[in-house]
């Protein structure tokens, strides 16, 4: 049979920002208990006193703090460089039999030049291409016959070089994206490899994005 504590934990876990607020001590426990009391009673199918919910919340906070911060502090402190690139364009194409072929032609045209920003991610039904503005004419040339679903301009990207152990730490990406969301920054694209994590945002948000990511290790 599910307990009051388990019901409260399930409710809190379904609201990540609420869990963060509890850990940070910015939520009134008594008020929260009264607010979620109807949900707890629905889960347990019986009346529950708000005092029991308060006790469960107080027991839950230390566990949440350990779960959310254990290991993440070390990873954040061991992150590598933060690289910012501006003047980018974002394309979304419908997948086709010729899309990869055009991608190959474009890469050959670019050659070994490492100064350009170029990423391509193939999804199930569509592919995303983010490039430096200097490559726009080449993209328009080689992908002219492809089905363009969307094109975004006035974009910048910030890339985090991650510690090798990032893939073993639950909540690592959530911790980063939470900071971005709380800052009110809209993410245009997320590009991820094993040890790199890139956020593409509007030019007007790049300074704020860099600042948020730079200060992460000071806020954990």
C-alpha cells in the first residue's frame, strides 16, 4: 500500500521546478501541504491531515538535495571551455533519399576549413542543419531541391565541453536546462554529442545564455 510519504514524493517528482524550490528553501511547506492535500487524498483514497503531509515534505527535502546535487557539483566544476559562435542559420529539411548525398556534396565544397560552424542531425522524419552564415549560399545551392520545413536566422550558439563522466550522472542535462529556463531564454535547437552540448539561441539571448552557464558552478 502506498504511504503518505510516497504519494507526496510522486507529486513533487512530477514537478521538477517544485523540487528545486523545496531544496532552495523558497517554498512555504505548510502552504504547499495544503495545496497538494487534495491530490494526496485522491492517491490514497482517504482523508489525510495536512500535518502528515508537512512531515513528509520535511523528510523529503534532504533526499531531494542529495539526489539533485550529488555528483553534479563535481561535473560542473570540471567542465571545459564554453565556446560561443555567432552569425548562424538554422535549417530543417524533410528527410529524403537524396538528403545525405547533398550533405556530402556540401562537406566536400567546404573542405577542411575549421572556421565554419556546421552541424547536421538526422531525425526520423526530418533533419536539422545549423551553419555559419557564410555557408548559406552553399546550402541554398546544394539543398535547393530538398523540402525545406523551416529556416531560422539571427542565431548564435554556445557549446559546453563536458567531462567524460557526464553520461553517468542522472539529472545533469536537466540542471543545465533548468538554469536556462529560469532565465527566460528560448532554446532554438539543442545539439548534443557524447562530450559536447550546444544550445542554439537568438542573437539577443546569447549574452544572457553565456552568463547563466558561466555562473553555474557558483550556484550549486
